[in-house]
């Protein structure tokens, strides 16, 4: 299977480009979706570590990690964000490898597209046959952010 990594800065249009590939029938997946699935999975080991770092206010015994509270705290606090990156990224990498292994075995797709904003910075670009970098003007990024 031919693997393509898709990357770019914030608000450059990565998700839009990924949706085009999906419409064309390619297998697509986002690193952020894998990470969110792990964080909000209610896995005991994940919940325990997140609550240890973020505090009890980020957790509800019925529903698990509170998405809004977690997101707010993570983006407001660089130390918490760094913790999540260090803690979750190895699990994302393991899941990515499992997904690609299963795809290879299934033979359903000839091409897969994996979107990650940190594809180059994390070094995982080396796992891909090609890398597409999505970009737009700084003015357009700012317009989209606001």
C-alpha cells in the first residue's frame, strides 16, 4: 500500500484536502482523531494519568474525561499540553502502525492518506512514501482562525 502523509500549519486546509482524498475513495485518517479516541476512550490507564496531571475537575465518573474542560485546560496551560503530547503521542504512533498493518492485510486500499500537523516535526514523515504539504497565505490563515 502506498502511504501518503499530509501536513501543514494551522488553518491551511489540511482537513479539506483530506476530505477530497476520501471522496476519491482513498483510506484517510487524522492523527487528531486517533489522539481524541485515546484521550476520551475511558481507558483506565489514560484516565488515571490525565486526572493526576489535570485534576479531578476534568473527570466525571459517569461520562469520563470532560471534553470542554480538558480542551480548555490543555490549551491554556503549556505544561499540560506538553504532558499530553508526551503521553499520548506514543499511543497514537502504536495505533497508527496497527491501522496500517491491518490495512495492508486487508488489501482494501492501494493508497492511504494520514493527516498530521506534526508529521515533519515528529519525524514520522519517514514512514510515508510521499508527503504533501498544504499551505496558504498567512493572511488567509489568520482570516480562518478568526
